[in-house]
C-alpha cells in the first residue's frame, strides 16, 4: 500500500499550472511521476514479483491434469479397432526438505524489496523535482539580486559622470565606475543564461516539450537554517540501518545465501512425490473400463549422488494389472543445488559484505551530519557578512556625501553586498541539498514533514 501512496496523492492534486505558465511543487511532483520511465519499470517489476510469488504458492498445491485420447487402428485381414480414453492425473510433492516453503519465502523477500525499490524511486523522483524546482528559484533570486545591483551601479555611474563633467571627480573615476558596471552586467547575462538552462532542464524532467519552461511559484527562504537535527545522531544511524535500500539489498543477499546453504544440506534428504491416475477406457461412449494407478517417486538431488527411482502400481478393467520400477542416476527433481562447502562460503561472504556495508553506511551518515552542520554554520556566517557589508555601505554613502570617500568605493561596496547576498543563496541551497541527500541515505522522506522546507509563498515576508 505504501508503494501506491505517493502516486495516489499526486493524482488527487489539482492541474499542473495556471494560465500564466506557473506551476506549484505538488503539481510538478505529479507530472514527474506520471512521466517517469523508471517508475513505470519499477511498477512492472512489482507486478512481475507478485506473479512469481503466486507461482511459487501454486507449486505447493497438487498438480491436476485432464487428458482425452482417441486412437484408431487398422489391421489388414482383421477387424478395425478404436480406443477412447479419459485420464485424470493428480501429483503432489509430499516431502521436499523445505524447498517449496523456502521458494515462497524467497519470493516474499524479493517482492518486499521490489516494493521498497519502488518507494525509493518515488522518493528520489520527488526529491529530484524539489532540487530542480529550488534550483530554478535560486537562479531567479540570484538574477533578481544582480538586477538590483546593476540598477544601483548604473545610478552611481550616472552621478560619477556628472561629477566628472562638473570637475568634482576625475574622468578616471567615471571610467572605473563604468568598468565595474560592465563586469556586473556581464555577470547578470551569465546568470540569465544559467536560469534559462535550469528552466529547460526542469521542464524536460517534468515532460514538457519544445523547450517549454514552467515557472515555479514561490521564493527561496534565505533565512533557512536547516531541518535536520544534527545532534540526534542515533536517529539517523538507526534509520539508515533499518530503512536504507542498500542495507535491504545486502540483507536479501544474506537470506538467499542462507537458503542456498539449507538447500545444499537438504540435498542429502530425499524428495518424495506421489501421483495418482484415474481413467475410463472403451471403444465408444459410454466408456466402461475403469482404471487407476499409483506412483511413488523418490529422488536425491545431492551433487555427490544424484539418484531417483519410482514405483508404480496400476489396474485397468477387471483383469489387467501392472507394476513398474525405474531408477535413474542423474539430475533429480531439484535443480541448481550447490555443494555445502560452496554454499557456506557464499553465506560467509554475504555476511561479511553486510557487516562492511553497515559500517560504511554508518560512516557516511556521520560524515553527512558533520557536513550539514558545517554548511549551516557557513550559511550563518554569510548572513552575518551581508549585514556587515550593508552597514559598511551605509557608512560609505554618508562619507561620499560629505566628500570623505570616493564614489567608486560606494559603487564597489554595493557590488560586494550583492555578491554576499548571492553567496547566501548558494549556501542555503548547498545546505538544503546536503540535508536532502542525508535523508535519502537514511531512508527518510524528503517530503515527510514539510513539502517545501526551503520554498516560501511569493507574498511571505
């Protein structure tokens, strides 16, 4: 049921966008999941796994078959003869060393892994939508900051030129200001190109065609300080061990290796099957000659001694009886059974890989937690840098008015303020992406508590 929860919730969402071409995050997730080929393949694999499990369950039930045959014989210098026969056969494995139940259990594990894989792909798709959505908003914020900086710089340039014309400032000051403005305009042009490229990438991921670019709604929360509690390490370590898809894959490998070892040991035990046949025979309907038969088959699938033999008893009509005995030295009913030594070695290797994987995963989680804390501190330092730069710009503005500082210093300080604000945008995005990676590593949903932890509605202050 959990594997179907996210797509069902997405289907219940409203349409993808408004007439102005804008789109919200929930609609973007819905579109991405509807157009994902990987998710379609994962759902098909889940259906295939369910069919394999049903087949494994049916293999435990008796096999029943109904056969009708009709044969005519022509004998020269004698009467022709015909024979009709209806045969009902029932066969059942009555002892297999637990092979049947192990097969069902193995298919149950594979089916659970397929469900977990589908959930993981849904989470990855949703997380990728969030990443691209936020990246596009981040480029919009960078571009807006640069546009404001360019407008402010052009205003200062116009004043510098007027001061140069009046002889209050030198022509060199005006030229330096013009160069600063050109550099800023070049940076704005590069940001515009990157914003468009990010929009094309976002649209292609959602399934838009012909270069259509959706417009995400909202804005980046520049005061975002993270949603991960880096002090609670045990929460994320336990989550990674219990929910990580990597650990589930390694656990499945250990379980399959353990089953292979049990099969290898069980190969020295016989597999016993019982069959029964019921028939009606006669030259024409109604068929009047009943018959029945019983068959007992015993086989050993041990690689060292693959042997099978069968006993049969039967009777047809009033006078015809039969007995049969057969033996075969070759592959027994079970296939692919390894030797005990090989199976034990595979189990030890799988267990060692599981232990190593758990250790590496724990190290990766601790490393990511440390990185998140470092990025959180870096974002806070950059915000403080913006405050200091803005304060210095205010002081420089006063000094320029009283003639204590050249105007080029004020222009350059305005550019530094815009660069610091852009740095905050980058730091906030780095923090959010690192947290999202940590949550996916630990098997937590990126959209579990707040759908948009870093995106605010456009009108929020």
